[in-house]
C-alpha cells in the first residue's frame, strides 16, 4: 500500500527571498539569495567537522587535529578538537552560551591542563560566534536580533547585538 509522503521538516519555516525584498537592503537580499536556495528549510543549527594542524604552545611542533563545531543561530557555539602526537592526546573544548565562555584543555582527554573563563574570553567568544555564523546564514535573518542597514545594491551593514 502506498503511503503519502511526509514533509521532511514539518513546521520549519522555509526561505522565501521575495518576503525579504521590502525588509532588507538589496545587498542583504542578494547575500541570502546566493547562500540559501528558495524553499530550503531554515536551519537553526549547523555542525561543522574539520581537520588541520595546531600548536599547543609557541615554539612547539604542530599537531594534527580533528574537530567538530556546533553553532546555534545567534545563541551559542561549542567546538571540541582532538590533537594527538604519539601517546599524547590533547582535547580542547571551547564554548559560548548566554554571555558566558569557557576554554578548556585536557591532557589524554581527562586531565585538566588549562581552564579559562571571564569577561575578556566571553567578549572574544561572542565575536567568534558572529564570525563563524557565516556557516549558518539564517543566523543573519530578521528574527535573530540582527539589524541590516544601508541601501546600495552592493553594500549593506549588519549589526549584531
């Protein structure tokens, strides 16, 4: 017996660029139209998996790492990275949520080596959330407490509180 197809994302708003035309500067509408396909369900979360090399201290060797970052539009992020050289494993966990930030390094994944918190880290982490939200374009749509201004076809200003 054939079952009717279910909506893949019931109740999730979809991107409709025409709805933005009167609300945002032309450059902002162009940005969203380029980065989000019309009709796409608007994601509130992005998970990014990446790899590279990192130094734990200046002057030391580079260690290969693998990491996962989860971004929640306009609210929070969490990055967990694992680096290994021989028997040495370092796990770095950075997070920001509700105006609070934390950065922790653990040797072998369990022994705390460094923990950072405070106003300076929170301010930096908030900037990091804004910068890394380019991976989640819906974070810059109206409704996420952002403000677009300007009016030329090629430029606009985005203000994030």
